[in-house]
C-alpha cells in the first residue's frame, strides 16, 4: 500500500489525515514535535476506520524515521498566521521550520513527492525546493487548489449551477493577491464570463480573494476543512495516477514567460508528481497580474 506522511498534527494536518484515511488509499503517518498530540490524533482516526471498513495503518509520533519509504510527504507544520497579520509575516520563523523538516525528508524519504501547505506558501515552496534538491516535478505547493474550491463555491452562489458543472482556475500567489481567472473558469464548459454579468464576476472574484480571511476572522484561526479536501484532491491524483488537472504552486521555467519562481498555475498530476504545466491563453491584463505576482514573490524572498 502507498504511504503518505503528514508533518504537523494541528487542525490542517490532522484533518487532512482523517480525510485521506477515509479514502482507504494509503498508510498514513502523522508527525509532530508534540509526540502525544500526533499519537492521540492518529489513534482517534484509526478508531473510525472499522465503520469505513478501511484497513489502513495510521501511525503518529515525533520520530521522523516513521516517514521512511513515504510516497508523498505533506508539510503543514509551522507558526500560524496571527490576527491582523499577513501570511508573509511568517516567512522567517517558518523558513527555519520547513528547512529542518526538509532535512529529515532528504534523510528518510528521498524518493517522495513533497506538497507544501505551510504559509507563506509560495515562499515556503521555494525554501523546500532549495533545501531538498529534488527534481522540480516532485516539489509543489497546495494553495491554488484551495483557492479554486472557494472560487467554485462563490460561482455556485451566483449561478445556481451544480458543483459538478463548475471548473475553476486560480493562479498566481496563494493569498489575497491571488488571480481567479474567469475566462478559463467554466460552467458546463462555457466560460463564466459568458454566463454571468461583469458585475457578478467582479463580486465573485473579490469574495474569492477574501475567502480565507473571512474564515480566519470568524474562527480566529486558519481554515482546515477545505484545505484538507484540497490536499486530498492532489494526493489522489498522484497515487491513482489520474492525470487530473489541478491548480498548484510550482517552479516555472519559462512557462507564461516567467522563470525561476514558484507560482500557482494549472498543471497535470500523476504518479511522478507534476507531469505537465498547462499553458492556457490569458488576457493581457491577467498575464500582467501574473508577472506582477512573480515580482512580488522574488521581492519577498530577498
């Protein structure tokens, strides 16, 4: 059976572990510096498996040797965003955490595919990539798939279309300067720009950009249920080799005219990780926004 390890047993990591355990696809390891927290959450999840008839092994602890031979490692650990703060404020402290984790991944799971969830996501993906030294196809960030789910939620609010009829694309940085792309987001295959009024689209885009903040302000902590679902979508695409198209943060090497920066774009996921970066035609305005996002990421990394 395939093996997925999650580093960080907080709400995001433990919820992702539960969501993945429900699929029955993989053995799961939950690692946290708080050993008992990881063990307790792993045991709680394991106790739910008889109802689901999923005979998957679930382990928890603080020993990184538990991740040995993982097919996928997901990094959710890090200092969370504080009230009134920005994701980018976390860069210095979370860089140290992610770097330490990546050293252990290199030691115990050198053949794994690594998915970054820790914020600021685009910056942490770069930190992880530089530390790991893995092929670019095996290092990616989750954020834009979560943003795409939120985009679909708000499109349904305005259109009353069923979720299965909606396909969304959100590119650029994960966060408030994300770029929802109406011209390549569709309802029944028709661009939403041809289905909804310009004012409606403008409102949907703005709500999508503020979706994470809305949850944060209500909960006084970051979202975790939708985040876990976005993680599951990516993990399933890899383990089942579905060649599914998702939006995720990857290293661009000339695609969209952008080089040597991690940004969210549409891509195809399969057993090898990133199998193809999908280059869709963007409007001049959207292309400019993407280039500005690339400049922002590079500036924040200095």
